[in-house]
């Protein structure tokens, strides 16, 4: 008798999703899918609003990666007013560096949340540990000093965000053509030196190093299990600078294959010329792919693992992260890394990289300058803009159009989790086959292995979903035996 296993909801991720695994009579996996069962309407909500409201409104899609949405929207607004990539009129150095400071801080605190709160407990206690243990509360009991350091690390990142944007969540700083506030010397010194109960930046870097060492130690003890867990193929995509290294805020979109050969590179304004999106009836999340390669061969991976695969080297100004990246690259001997759990290794490297980038920025005197907004010349209004940044979870795109009066007529958001949709489904299938296929007894720990694979991508399902066409409301009524007795569709 065939069986269907359901994980509903997927836990320790942002948003609502479920997994179904279909087994045949011999308990072999026939199919396995990640379903995203919620939808968002922000692209419609924002229509009719003045264009300058977009970064404030659309960041409210999420309470985790809101800085990325805010900055992505701000870059699209720069385009619309004629200030930005390709226009010949760039935003001023102080404005860009203030934006970058907030962006790196969000990456630090978001990665720290995903890594220490969701991943580290399962590394230390095991995927099959009791659910009440493999979480942050279990970590509190086992290693309270580690948790104190993690909380202090996240608090510091949030304080940088508050300094830049005015609030720890959904603040406002970016305006078309720049920012409305610089960083004072008092604010800078507080973050550098650790005043008012905050960590110093050097302590932040030390705690980030400690987090990376947790992965190194875990990997050394469990190398075979970590490396063999869901090694799934995908192209890797990231924004890069002129040297071909990751730029979290700006750059060209580069896509590489397993051999690190560049298969596509584009100005991000041309994204829609290169990508298409497939849909499936079983998920509200779309499936992007490169048109030239087709859906299967052209799907991409984004996020920490993709970025460290694409990046050749970090700069000498971030020496600890540079050495950590070199160790990562050496492990696969020049090939791109497809090992799903190595995403957590990459995430830990990026926590350290972010901390070092923040230290470098905080020491930059441009942050205190008062030239904040570049006013575009008369007639520079374009009415259309595209913004792209590297959010913690990967490449994020905002695309807006507005009428001559300045009201938004079109908005499209392509988020990192959407880009990862195909590779996440491949991961679900791979883990299901390895952990569930052919097993006479299926335990809760085996089922949790599927969630571990999904959590490696740190998906933000609320951000990622679209509704195609008319969204129906379906109400189903079942009797006590589970038999459908009535259904209404609107």
C-alpha cells in the first residue's frame, strides 16, 4: 500500500510551508515536494502609492530581511529619478557607505539568527535529538555562555541597524538619490568601542570567529555525514564587482557552473531578458530559470553557498574572512561546492566577513560627511527602476514603474528564496531518498532531516510567494470519518 508523509508546517523558517513525500509499496520515494502554501499581495498593495513610498512599504513584507528590501527599493528609486548605475550620476560616497553599513549589519544579525538559533543546536545535539532539545532553549541549557555571546552579537547588529535607519525594524533612511542621515562620531565610537553595554567591534569579530570554529569542529568530527548530505547540482549566482568578487550591495549578476566557468553575466537591469519563471499548481512560489538553458539546467542557487562559490577572494582589508574563504575553496580543489550543509559553513564565513567589513566602514571618515543626497538634473525622471542587492538569503530584485504623476503602476519582486525554489526541491527529494527511502520504520528524526535540508537555505517563504491569476478561496467540509461532504469555491 502506497503512503504519503506530510511535514506541515516546516519549522524554524520564516513563513508557512509543508513537505509531502510519496512512497511506493516498498517504501521507496516516488516523489517529494516543498509546497509554499501562503501568498503575498504587496506588489498590488503598493500600486497607486507615490513612488517614494515603495522602500518603506515593501520592507514590511518581512521582519527579518527588511533592510535588504528597503535598500533594494531605494536603488530602484535612484534609477527612477535618474541617479544610479548606467545613468552617469552616482549617489554620493557618504550615502552609499551609510547604506552599506546598514546592509552589512543586517547580514550579520540575520545570519547569526539562522546559524546559532536554528542550525547550531542540531549540529551539537544531532538531527535526531528530541525536538525539545534541538533548539535555542536546549542550547541555553547546554552552553549558556555561548548563548549569551550570540544574544550580544545579534544585539550589536541590531544597534547598527538602529543607528543607520532610526529603528531596529522597518526604519527609514534611504531617499531617492541618497540618504537623510549620516553617522556621527558619537554613534561611530559607541559601535567601535562598545559603549552602553554593547560589544566592541573587535569582540564582535572574535565571537564571529568562534561561531565559524563551531562548524570547523563539527565538520571535523562528522565529515562523511556532512559532505554526503544532499549534494545537489545547481548553477551559482551572485552580484560581483569588477574583480569578480562578491559585492553585497552593487555589481553585475554572474552565474557559474560546477567548474566555476562563467555561463552568464549581465547588468541586473537586463534580468528579465535572461530569466523566465515557471509555475506549478502545488506551490504559490515560482521557479526562475535562465531562458537559454531551460528550466532544469538553467535553475540557480543563490545565498551564502552560491556567493562563496562565485567569489574568487575577499580583500586584504578583511584578513580573517579572506583566510576562511581560502580554506573553504581548498576543500573542493577549485570546484564549486554543491554540498547543502556546507551552506552553514558559508554562512559562518559571511558573519565574519560582515563584521570585518563593518569595522572597515566605521573607520571611514566619509560616514561623517554631510553631502547626503545627489539631486538629479531636470528631466532625468525615467519612471522605471530596477534595484538588486545580495540579501542574506541571496540575490534580491525589485522592479518598479510609475506614471508621470509619480504613482506606482507596476511592482515586481524576485526574492532569493524564489531563486532557490528548484534547488530546495532537489534537496527535499535527495534527503527523502537517503533518509526515508526503503526504510521499514520512519522516525521523527528521519523526517527532521528533510527540514534540516530546507533550513540550510534559511528560506523566507513569506517574501517569496506570488499568486498567479485569480486567487481562489476554497472552503472544504469533512465529516467525522474524513469524507468530503461539501466544498465552496470563490
